[in-house]
């Protein structure tokens, strides 16, 4: 597994960390200071906003986990990958596709998220 794939693995794992202090430490470790996460439902600028977004998603989908949906495709400072959100070992309820822009030192600067499959009413 290359460094970019490992970073994406850590990024997805961060969405599953429910301990606030542990989650924040991981966000600080893998996201750039000027980080931004944007998808059709949210535009979170900065680590504080990203942390709050992850916490809100965990509240909206309690007990569900993010898992990779396939291999990471990367070149230069970009990585694209799919992910699933669902019960551990079960069928995904939400499926998405993200494109991450990385810093020169291998951190995440921006994630552009797309939702491919969502529950009705989301």
C-alpha cells in the first residue's frame, strides 16, 4: 500500500472515531491547517468545522461505519476513492466518491465529496 492509500485509509477511519479527543488528534495529524471539506450538504472550512461535520454525521447515522469502496486512484497531489457507510459487515446505506487534494508534505488540504447513493429524505 502506498503513502496516499494509507492516508486515505486513515481519513476514512477518522470518520469512525467516536472519541472526540482521539478524533481531533487524528484530524490535526492528517489535515492541513487550512483544510476544507465540501460535499452537497456541507462546506466545512478549517479543522474545527471538519471535526464538527464528522461528529454531526456520527449523530445522524449512529452505529454505522465508513469503509473503502475500492482502490485509491492517485496521481500528483490528487487522490480519488469511493466509500461506503453502513452497518459493520452489512450493506451500505450511503455510497460516496471523494477527490482529495494533498499538500506537498502528504496531508489533506481539501476533500471534494460526492454522494452517489443516499437514503430518501437526506
